[in-house]
């Protein structure tokens, strides 16, 4: 029995666990951004590669302990390269050298060669080393697994524990007139207001807004987001109430840990808007967005790019992020993972992003053909970075527009890239809206909103436009904010009597997202209205 236990504890299963740890750790930190299933391909490849490396070293050294030690050492170097590269840029003096791959990569190669020589030929290994490695690897692997499990459990509890929104009504009433209008909710990520575009970016967006008005849209010229990040903003607008009224956890702003976000995805995916409309027979239509918390996978109609299930498709966003943490980071710039059907040469980091945005904008035009009343949720990550689209839809090939983790290299490229994306989505959106209006009967309800602005002091003013048929726009006003959008719509078309809430903007930073500061309007023209 003792021999069996000894053999088990000495078995090098730490090779599998050590190989699996980087992918699991990364996915556990990004579950609010991506679905868990995206980890399987990098996880499987990592484990197979780690085991093959161990077997190769064992054949060379004919010593399982030395082979295991060298494997762990090489895996550590392989998976730490991207983290060291990122950290190096923050170190004074020597950071300027280490943050350049032509210097850092040779250093890692020398460390790999030197460490392999020392471990394989110069150092003596204890027979208990496998037991130590096994114990450490088990502890390590339990951390991301536990974190992912905790996140999943909290997400499931979010809807169960969520307090009902105080609506002043028992629910939506069916409208008196025949037919339920389709409702389209467009979120154009980081699309800011006209005065910000003119003052901060030197871009006149009035021709686009004038086109919207000619089509019958009401443009709320002084609208501002209620919160300064996507998940906070959408949880508010889709439940037509502020966060502290939606879940008791948000009644402790400034106290919550910055990584607390588990109620937010369910507040978006299982929103009050969706559930109330479903009671009237509405079907939900949604698209795969690349972000787990805005990808409503249980929608009645859920659309993904046609090759989404192709195992051998190009890298998805998580896989690119994973590769960026490894010593393969320099290889990404060689563009050896092309996306099928993507003709332009561009950064492979964002091929999946480009494919997805194009798919959504193309597919939305066929949605009016779906029978029955529909609630259509469209989250488009434009003009949000990466700034990769030109106004005509072709792609920017100058990586200075998106080389810093998707962001521009400096303010000049930020301004040019952001404006380019605004022009592109303007050009794509107008014909889409014409199609929806022409092919919908009865006339649809359409909301076009930015969830927040681009950055800093421009992070709250947003585009906010409404197409409300039958003179529904009479209930709108220039400073209406997203929290009141569906209150107006439900009161106007569905017989509710919801009180409009004060239009308040609560700013917080990514570093302290739950410590809110009330921000007042700064545009004199808007303050006077």
C-alpha cells in the first residue's frame, strides 16, 4: 500500500497541472468578458505541449526528476514572458530596454538555455522534488478553479437575490392599438455627444444627426450616461433603475472590491426590460458580441458568425490575449493566423473583432423578417477601440492606431482613430435604419445610445436618439438619460405609469469602479435647458 501511495505522489501529474494553470488563471480573471468555453483550445494545446516537452526531455536526460524540473522551468519562462514585457515598461531606466522585444526575447532565450544546462547537468535533484511539485501545482490549480466556480455561483444567485425594481405598476399592459411594435436597442460602444466630438475631436457630426432627424428620430442633445462603464450603464438602462435599487450589493459604493461584478452580467442578460416584454409575447433577438455579459445566449434568436463553431478558425480574442502572455507574443505580429474571408492585412489581434462587427451589421438588416414582436438587443463595439475601421469600412493597417493593448499609441492617433470609427458606424447605421423602418409593420421603436464616452472627462456625454412612432417623442427632453429610456417607452406604448427618475451621472474609474462621484453637466448650453 505504501508503495502505491509513494508511486502516486511521485507521479509527475504536476506537468499537466502546471501546463493548465496559465490558461485557467487567465480565464478566471476574464469571465465577465468572455464565455468559459473559449478556454478549451488553449487549455488543451497547453497540456499536450507540456506533456510532450516532458517526454522529450525525459528521453534526452533519462531522468524523470531532472526532466520534470527542466519542464517546469521552461514552462515558467514561456508563460511569464508577456507579463514581464508588460511590467518592464513600468520600471524606470532599465524598463526602456526590457520593454523592447529585440532585447527581452534574447534574454529569455539565454535564461532558458542556461537554466536547462544547470538543471540538467550541474545540479543534483532531490528524490522528493516531484512530491513538492505535485503539492504546489494542486494548490495553484485550485485557485483559478475556485475563482471561476465562485463567480459562476454568484452569477446564478444574482437573479435569485435581486430585489424587484420599484416600478409603480404591476407590469406592462397591452397597448390599445393592434399590433406590438418591434423594439430595437442599439448600443454603440463609447459613442459620445456632438458637442464633445466638435470640441475635443474637431469633428462635426451634425450631418449624421440631421439625417436621423429627417428619418423621424429625436436626438437628445444633452444626454449623459448614468455610469461611466458599459456593464454599469447597461445594467441600469435595461432595468430602468439605478444600481443601488437593483441589488443590495450596490448599496455600498466605495466599499465593494473593485473586481466585484458578478450581479452585472445577469442584470444585463436577464434584464427587467426583457422579462416584462416576454410576458407580452416578445421574442428576444441578440448577437454574439465577444463579451459574455452582453452575449444573450439564451435569446429566442441568437446569431453568431457562420464559422463561429469552426475549431480551426482564426484566433479569438481570448486566445490572442493568452498568447500575448507567452513567449509567442512576437509571433503575433507576423500575421500567420488569417481569418477566412478577411482580405485586408491587419493585426491578427483583431481579426476576430473585425469579423464579428461586420457580421452583426450585416445580419441586423434581416431581423425585420422574423415574425412576431421582437426585442432586438444590438451591442456594437464601434467606435470603441481597437480603432481599426476606416470610414469606408476598409481596415487601418498602421498598428499605431491599436498597438497598446488595443489602444492608440498617442493622442493624435487616438483622435484620428476614434473619428474614423464614428464615421464608419455612421455610414453603416443609416442604411440599416432605413431598412428597419421600411420593412417593419407596425412602425418600430428604436433607441440608439452610447453606453459611455471615450475617456476621462468625456466619459459621460453620449449619443442618445429615439425613434418613437405616433408622436411618442413628445415625452422626451434634451437631457434624458438611459435610465429613463424604457420608462418613457413603457408609459407611452404599454400603459404603465412609471415615474421618471432624476437624470444623474455617477462617475467612477476602472481602478475604483464602485466609488461614485456625481458629475454635473458642464456644457453651458445644456445647463440652460
